[in-house]
């Protein structure tokens, strides 16, 4: 399974200023797989040191955190040659590093005293652990988030690498051949049901069985619920479950703004804020904040009390909502479920997947506080680009017209089932092309 992150890893390996790399993200997004596969492909050896599977490893980090001594002692327990690790010809992988906070701290000393060693780390619920780590090596590691597969990765993983290549090689803003467009819309319907969790994608690619993919999604959701009880502070556990279960219903509302009172009658933001922050840090949800006056940076002008809440994966959203997988065969009905919420969830997921190290992604939307008019997303480019999401082929948008009259943006974008097309300052980008949005906008603006 080829992941976009692999190109970043290869560049990381070659950099002279390379630091230890820490990969976070929700459970079961493929962190262990992608790092282990990278090590096997690019190094003479890869040594996976799992702190949960082998508690003895944590004892090595008791006392002084001298990196040379650490590697030599770890080599004894892991049965590998420390010389290759010290020289950087083999990759050292600290897996489930959250089980040993001292190992996380030690990355500072690897960066400062042993830069020749190639160190990567990952762990379950690492975002939660990092938020409360007292000695996180700030500035001494490269921190990255691995998201579920985006649509381009899904194409490649399900045997349609040629379609992915066709989309990545687009040289002009012009419609694709009708037959190719239709095939990609059909693949998009599949993605809205299967989503981007690696295990579900692999199973679907092998069997083309939506029911099998849905069962895997339900298993993942069940594992997340167990994580609530196992890892979250006890008072938060019931609120975590209530927030998680509320996402489909909140997105199904005509106005998708998240309302705490819709989670529980009489609930207030302060009652659930800690639980919501835990879900964010675990990588399970993403907030999109309202902006009334779109100026750069959007984070400086957003209203953090007004937001929409998206799940990490459109397939998991369908599993939580108990959406029948059979809906995929009903023409465009899959796009109309939840009043178009699946399409908006899909777009949010693609935008988050475009996140790069050092450039954490945030989501924003425009809301006119007086009229309630909204544009689904605001994209921070060289200028702010409003992006309206349409779940069908009706491309008319009063919201974009209203936004354009007020702010005169140099570019506006609309994501729909229509083919790729440029019309003045407007670009219609098909939903399946969303992973290439930054490149398309750049080409359109040039």
C-alpha cells in the first residue's frame, strides 16, 4: 500500500539536518505499517522496539539518557548490531513510545549528541500523551500526523494506480473524458462507504465486499470506545461516547454548526470542552471554525465558539450512523445521505490529509453572522479561496455569490460531481480531485 507520506520519509532520510521523527495520528491509521515498510525498503535493517510488547525496553531508559549507551543496551535486548544503528545504516523504530515517557524525552539527546542515528517513533493515542508530557523535546524532533488514506491513495490501494497517475499528471484546467469522469465518480461512491482506514481499504480491494469493509469499521469504532474507557480520565468517558455518537446527527442538520445542547438537553460548552479536546488530541475528530471576516491568518479571525465537528474518516462516520453499505449502488443517493453531509465530511478529510510536517492543518468556514449564509470551507492559499461543496450536479451557489460580492476574492472554488472546468475566477473541481486542490488552485492562479 503506497502512502503519500513515503515521499516525505525518503526526503527526511537524506536531510543533513534530520531530527528524530515522531508520527502521531488516530489508532489504526497505519503508522506502524508505514514506518516499518519504509525501514525495510530503505535501510540495511529496521529494528522495531515495541514498548508495550516488551516492557524490558523501558528499563534501559532508567538513569542517564546517553544515546550511545541507550542504543547499545537496546541492541542487547533487541538482538541487533548497534554499530549499524550508530552509523545510520539501520533504522531504529520506537513503537508504542507512549508506554515509556523517558524514551520520548531521550529523543532530545539523540538529536543533540547522536545525529547520525536514524530514529523514528510512533504510538497509540500519542497526541493525548504529548499534550500532557512534561518533558516533550520541543524543537528536537520532527512531528507529523498520519491521517486515513485520501482518495488518491484509495485508488492506488484498490488496483487503480493508473487513475491516480492520470489525476496527478493533469496539466490543464479542462474536463476529463466523460468515460474517465464516470469511472472516478463510481470510485468516489465506493470511497464514501469504505473510507480511508487501511484495514478496511485492503479488505475491500481484495474482495470488493462493502459488508466486509463495514464490519472492519465497526470493529475499529468498538476499539475506539474501549480506548475511551481505558485511557481517558474516568469523568470524561460518558461524555466522550456521547460526543462521538452525536457527530452524524449534528452533520445531518441543515445548519451543521455543532450544538452541545443537541448532545444532551441543557448541556453547555464548558461541560464537554475537555472531552472534545481529548477526542481532537486522539485524532478522532476535527473542528472547523467559523470566520466572519476572512483575513490571513484565518486562525486569528475565527470564532472558536462556533464550529462544525467532523469525524476522522467518512467510512467510520457511516459505521457510527449505521448507514447501509448497499446505498452505494443507488445512483447519487450516497451523496444525498445526511443532506449532503457525507460530501462535506469527505472534503474535510481530504483537506486534513494534505497536512504536512511543520504545517498543521486547520479547517475554517465562512459564516455571515447577520444572515446565516455560509460557505463550507475557506482555503488558505496565497489569498483566501472560498470552497463550496455540492453533493450533486446542481452547481448553483447563493453562498458563493454572496461571499464574492462582499469580499471580491481572486479565486472561488466549487466541489461537486461536475467535471473539471474553469470559468473566469471560478473553478469547478470534481470531488474526486480534492487531494490535488492546492496544485489545481496554484495552476489556476498562474
